[in-house]
C-alpha cells in the first residue's frame, strides 16, 4: 500500500475518534457508552477479528522477531519511565506508574485494528500484531508488570488469578481457535464466515469511537511536566528502541513495521488498572493514558511516513 494511503487510513480512524470527542462534548454520549462499546470490542468483535485473520493467514514469517524487538522496547521504557519520574522528584508510587504506562502499549484494543487497517493481511502483519499483543502486552503485564507495580506501589503480590483470567480471555481463546482452523482447514458455513468477517471489520471503527467517548481532558490538570516526559518515553523512545532492535535482528517489512507500530501505540488502559490496583499512582497513570492517546494523533502519522522511508 502506498505511503499516502497508509496516512489516509490512519487519519480516517482519528476522525472517528474526533466524532466520539464531539459527542461527549455535546452531552450526547459519555463514559458509560464508551464502556459498552469497549466491552463489545473486547468480548465480541476483536475475537471475531482474530479468528478471521489467523484462520486466513496464521502468524506471519518473522513474527517472533517482532515479539523480541517489542519486548526489548518494553523493558527499556519501563526502566526509562521509572528513571524519568525519579529525576523529576515524583514519589515512589508515581515512579511505578510511570514505569508501567511508559512501557505497556495499547496493542490489542488499538494496535491490532490499526495494523489491520493499514496493512490488511499483507505478509501476516495482523497475525504478527496479535502475537505481540498476546505475549508482550498481556503475558508480560500480568507477570512483570504486576511485579513492578506491587514492588513500587506496595500493593502486595499479584498471585496467579490475574494471569489465569488472561489465559481464559476471549481474545486468547480466539487465538487458539484461529490457529487451529489455519492448521487444520475446517470449512465453516458461509453464513458464519460472513458473520465473523462483519463483526471483525467493525473493530477499528468501534475502537476509535470508544476512545473518543472515554477521553477525560480534566485529568490533565497539573503535572504537565512529568506527563509530557513520560509521554515522550512512550511515544518516542519506545518505537525508537523497537526500530533499533528490529534492525539489529534483521527484520524485514512488514514485520519490522508492526514491531515499531505496536511499541508506538499509546498507553495500555489495562496498565492503568494494574497501577491503581497494586498501590501505584492511578490518577497519574490515567492522565498519562489520555496524554499519550492524544499525542498519538500527531506521532503515529509521522511514524508511518518515516517507516515507509527508512525501513528496508
């Protein structure tokens, strides 16, 4: 796909986000409506999308390289987030929050739909994005992320319940279903294929509409300097490290681009929940999520254009 088309696709998605912001500002919809859309996306449309993509194309060649590059970026930015917050004199709970929200990306709810919209099934890009979300975001969040939050926030150990919930999540189960259908081509009824395709294709639009409805600009008051610093770690340092790792590993496009894009996504909303649950600064984490989501309006189109020029 030409670079201009990629930018147009991305701008179209952000225009949908703008519709959500406008509806919230006019009082026609709000957080409750966003929560309904988010649950629909998480439990219905994204699993349908995952099954459809994986059944058709499986996991892309070199996908594990993308996982490795994204993992390097995650650990580097977790350390950088804590270090930046400490240098700015923030308390330990805020340092832990900065480490979480500066490293964990919104790879599933936002990244997978964006990659699918930009690349379709080319080179297994969507399958690679799904694998990065499952391992780098979901698995590491409920292991490394919980351990970091508990240590910095004093909220106690994480236990295995959170990880078990991830393993039984519809998105994870749909990965198993999709890969099984890819490995053992079982014909599905035409009506079921069409239903899965229709539900899955609705995911990008619903995701960005829900994001627009859920943005709370009031959370940005105060703490401008630390918010900007942690947002720079998430939106600038994270993709830069992922790109360096991808080049070092010899990854080719679109695998390398997927690794960078997934690392460049704004803060994972689940990392905000983990930060608050284990005693870190939940308000700071939530505010960073808002800042990085808004900041991605500028950084993602620029990043897409840069990747088309520099990635082999």
